[in-house]
């Protein structure tokens, strides 16, 4: 239970932080891009937030109202950013301004070769040196671990220091990173590809964005232009699990998010992720997390209770 709660704590802040087009007829609809808001990550003492994230195969497209520096700490993967899909590997770094939709996916969907991203999030008022002339993003590639060294110093400070010393130390290191980036060449010849060339990756992203819908095997197979038999075979080969197991995993993930950051009833949450049979929902939840939705909500409720007070259905 503890590991489960930690795993989902950094995800969607609360229902009212989702775009309006996520709602229809009183139900939540997973759309193309979730919005993350700065008030969940920052307070008056921490204008910079750093976290090392193991990217899941089914992470959803998202955007935010703060600046993100995303550094590929380990592994290989795909980065969909704006209208482009880029092959990334250890040492790649992206500076992503507010409002730009993006998502990382590990190249290995079995997670035997995981993709780790170091995320440095900071409030836009601190500095906006890379976005002159409109909403654009930048990519850099390190030569001799110069980015990694700064991030590891920041991570050490975040674990060791306390406010207000932490904020001063983090801002100083962030300025050091800015200086390194100013003196680095922006990478133009990145390994651009097409998500359609990665059929199973594309299918999983679609499943995450539309898990409220009825997602038949036939529908997803048509989406990636495969026969159902070939799709099932390829899906199991690349992920290690069946299509149905992956869909259940995605739906359970989002049910945890809604339990933590909304005041919806358990029945409404089940309907929001596309499950109308409550016995089936309880059965799936217990199989995945070893407890009931109510107990899970109570366990993580202490830290999220304040957020749920201003959440409306």
C-alpha cells in the first residue's frame, strides 16, 4: 500500500485542474492532454521542484502552467512533444515551456530497460531565457555529464536542505544549469520519428486517453491498421501482458488518481473509467492493490483532504 500511494502521489492534482473538455454529462472523460498546475508542486518556500521519474508505458499526454526541464537520466524512449515524436536516450535534455503538450514512453514496453527522466520544474517568473518569440521548446545533448552533475547536486540539496536554505540553493544551481545551457548548442538534428511506426506505443497512448470509452480489441486493432490476431500477438510480445490486462491496469491507475484528488463517490469513479459493474470494479481494485477503494482513499486521504475541499463534482 505504501509503495502504491507513493507511486501515484505526483500525478493529477485534482479534478478542477483538468481542462473543461474532460467533462461530459457529469462524467470524467480522458482527453488528449492533462494539465498539471503549479500550486500542487510549489509553495512560497519551494519555487523549484526536482523529481526522478520512472516513465510508465501508459503515461498520458500532459501540459503544465510552469516550466519543465526534462533530462533523460537513464534508458531510451519516445518523446512526443507538440506535433513531433523524437527518439531519446541518456543525456538528452528538453526545456519545455507552459502550455506545450508532451509525454515520454519507454522504448521497452516490458520495462526491462526502464526509462528514467529527471524533471526540474520551476515557476515561469524565475527565468524564461529559452522561449523568446513564442511557445517553443528546446533540446540539448550533453557531452561530459555536465547536466547530470548539476541535477545530482540539486537532488542532494532537495534531500538534505530545509527551507529557506533549500530555495536559495536550488535557485543557485538552476542558474548554474542556465549558464551551461546558454553555452551549449541547441540540438537541431534530433532523431525525429513517427508514432505510427510504433504501433503498440500508439495503441497504449490511445487506451490511456480514452479509457472511459468502450475499447474493443477490434477498435484498437483498426486504429493501428492490424488484424485483431496480429495485434494481440504483437501486443503480448512487446508488453509481456495481454491487451485486456493493460486496459485494466490503466483504468485502475486512473481510479487511484480520482480517489486521491476528487470527492467523487466510488461508483462515479468506476463509471468515469468505463466500468459500470461495481462488483467487477471492486474485484479488479482488490486484485491490483490488495484493499478496497474506500480503505485506499482513507490511507492517502490525510495528504489530499485539503485539496478535495475545493473540488466540485
